[in-house]
C-alpha cells in the first residue's frame, strides 16, 4: 500500500512542508524507518534522532522549532502521535477476520445461558448455567465462563480466559489471553494446625472500560466482591488478591502483586513489579515507582519508591548517601587511625609525667 504525502495530510488535517507528491509506503519509528517510510517525533528529545533516521518524511507538532534539510519533507499537525497512529493504521489496517460472527456449533452453551445480539462465540467456548452475555460480545476459542457470571455489551475475551462463577464483567472490557477472573483467594484458617480454605462467597466485579492483560489473575472476595474500578488498565502477569477495591482509571503495570484487602483511590499508578502488602490504602493520584515495596498507607498524590517504599526525595537522598559509602568508610578509617595516633601520644605524655 502506498500514499502520497498530500493524501496523508488529508487523513490527518496536516500541513505539508516539502514535496506533497512524495510517495510513502510505510510508517515506522525513527530507528527502524527506511528510505520510503514516514516517521514521527512528538517530543523535543526525539528531534535529535532525526539526524540519523533513514525516513523520507516526518510527522512533527505544528509548533516544533525543528529545522530540517530541504529534502526532508514534513507533515505538521496538532498532535504528532495521534496523527502518526492514523497513518500507521492506514498502512497496517486492523484485521477484521479474527473471529467469526454467530455462535459456533463447536461451542458448549448451557440451555439456560442468555446471549445478546450480534455475538461472536468461537469453537471451544464453554458457557455455564445462567450465564448472561450482552450484545456484540466476542469470546475467542477456549474461553470458559462458569455458572451465573455475566459479560456486558461490547466486551472481548481473548483465548483461554476463565471467568469463575458469579463474576461480573462490564461494558467495553478487554481481557487478554489466559487471564483468570474470580479464582479462590489465598486465605486460610490455620488455627487447628491445618490450612483450611477461607470462605469464597464473594466474586469479582470488573466495571466498564477495563483492560486486563495476559496471564493476569484477579481473586474473588471472601464475602464481598473484589472490585476493579471503571477505566482501569491492568498489565500482563499482574496479581490482585481477594477483597481488593481498585479505584477508577488506575494504571497497574507488569508483574505487580497486590495483597488482600488493598484499597486504591482513582488514577493511581503502580509501575512494574510493585509489591503491596495487605490492608493498605493508597490515595488518589499516588505513583508507586518500579519495584517499590509498599508496607503502609500511601497519601494522595505521593510519589514513593524503594524497598521499603518511602517518598521519592527521601529515597534519592538515601541512594546518594549509599553511593558515597565506600569513600565515607575510607574517611572513617583514616580518622580512626589519626585518633589512635593522638591517643597514643597522650598516653605517652601522661607516662612521662
């Protein structure tokens, strides 16, 4: 597929600087673009990379002060990243044949299950008793939805997702391959010397517009539901334990582990491999840095890092002090030697008296 720069300008409402008839056949990032591709630079720190790219044209913000050679064509737009996504989608349109419409005869659907309009239910899907499936839901091969669970309109479950009994999936949700929703919580009564499984009477409620990554797991509550708030995004290999209440529009990155009964506010960010202990409260807009070990409550808008996690500035001071530790040890050793020498001289003077 090919397009002239003027065609791409029409797609993006952009302004051309250079040759409008330039023919482009691909869209690629700066480092991988070839001589027939268009690229983009949406931040000032990326503009310097344009000196090394092989691309023949670039998408730039309208207000960018970048100066390029005359033979390097430009497409000036309000939002460079958004415009580049439109262009990239033009050259690499999304496939529309991922899953067939209708209910496959190779799916196992209980007679009591309710299915809305325009479903796409693939071979190997299992729908248990009294399951409710909304309109325009897409269930890929191997999806299992156990008794009493519900999936609302326009949601997509990719291969091998498992939704346990009575769990609730909202509208416009995306659950990626091998996610498990509603498994038993890791809670036991050990008072008798044995580990007796705690009650598992709650479920999981995933509100609208939530995305759950591949191989993520969200455990059911003991009595109340584990809740994932509207618009939250959960990355691959995340573990959210029983009784947690995750707020709206949280961003929870890869390999995060959240222990039981944690409550988060809205717009919380947890970077990769954060670990949060049980019964912790995390305030609105808090940011937990990568690999932070959270041992206590986190105030709203706080930025914490480290193990155990502390405020970012405090942690940076600790890291600076730690980097200086070898020199400090040498200095202390020299001072100790000098002190020993002074003490010996004093002792010698006292003996002379």
